[in-house]
C-alpha cells in the first residue's frame, strides 16, 4: 500500500502535537480522520481543539470527524469508535497517541496523578485498541500504532519517574501482547518513539521551555514516520518498536535537517531511547541530563 486515500484513522489525542501531525500527513492522501480528544473548548495554555484540528485536516485534503472522547471513560470510547465506523464505513488504523506525563519520584507523585497516567497511557491504550479490533478485522490493511517507547529495562528510566515509566511501558507491553494475539488476523501492532525531544506543549511546559523546544525536532517527523509504518503491509510488519529517524532512513530519507526547530542548537535525546540504538549517519544527539549513566 502506498496511499491512505479513503482509509479511516482513529487517533486519540489528535487535537495538537504529534497526534495532529499524524492526522495531517494522512489527510494529504485524502484519508478520513477521527480526532478523538477531550479539548472541545480553547485551553489557556494549550493550542488547538478537536474542531480546529478538524479544520486543519480538511484543509490538508482529508475528511474529519471531531469527537469528544476521554479515553478513561469506557462509554465515551465505545461511542467514539462506533460513531467513527458509522461515519466512514469502518476503521483501518488505530493510533494510540493520547498520553499523560509527570516526571516525579514516588514521594512527589500523588495517587490522583498516578491514576491519571495509568488510566490514559496504559488502560486507555488497551481499551481503545480493544474496541477498535472488531472493526480492524474487517479492514484490508489494518494497523494499530502506539506512541510508546522500546522496552529497555534499565534503572535509569525508572529511578526518577517510576510511575510515568510504568504507564508508558504499559503501552509498549500492549504492543508485545496484541502483536502476538492479532498476528493470525493480519492486524499489525507496532510502536513508534522519537529519538529526540519533539516540539510539543509537553516539552515546552514540562522539560525546559524555549531552550528545550529549540533543541527539538518538529512533530512532522513523527507524522512522516507513522505514515511510513501504517502504509506497510500489515501481515509483513508487526511487533516492532520503531524509532522515528530510523524508520525514515529505511524509507530513503537522508536529510533530517528540515525537521529541526533550530539548526544552531544541538539536538536533545528523548527519554527511553536505548543506549545501543545507533542513529542514522550524520545524526548527532545530546543525552538528556537526567538520563546520563
């Protein structure tokens, strides 16, 4: 498959950032995109709503269905997925992008925040996938894609943020399990993670503001990498933990400079990228200060 024209994507957390970048890349092919997120009204600190995202998708050449959906709420998830299938005649691709983050130690993590991260990242990913699967089984080239990291079981990824790491690795464990479970059905299940920090609201608000944003790549690299994954034959590519620039390098991309926010600032590694993961030729990335050692 080389195009997503007429294909339907259900994307959680697609009102901004990486989720929106994935939606817009698919829209350029003429895809149908369900934008499933909580933001219906403008947020004082966060750009974009499901409606502004839908307008952008339509402007890029796709069809859009903005749907209010808190992926912690089972009834909302079921309704959003059924509405999408009814609107577009099925679902071809499920993208689990919605996430919650708190980079705090055990003593600094209140249980409400713990429950939020587990509820959105791990439970939400499991539930959205679960209810999309019956529709995906009817699709020609079905994919589930998690925006989650490789399972690199090193202390350094846990010691400063045990709760967050557990929640994100829960998403990755869904990849392992569902890839095996759904292989005979021909449904691909893969993970995608960025090598560098990505210029999103989470990075700007939580990891160091403008300085970290300038050391990041744009969300478009994740949009392009996700596109490269979900256009592959689902029976031939499943159970993989992919890094964005390696996916694109395998697809023939040799120049990654266009994805940089500021070419004068060294790129900063994201969390969870394994030490032994070698970047494409010419790509130099600085380690995150808290992840050294």
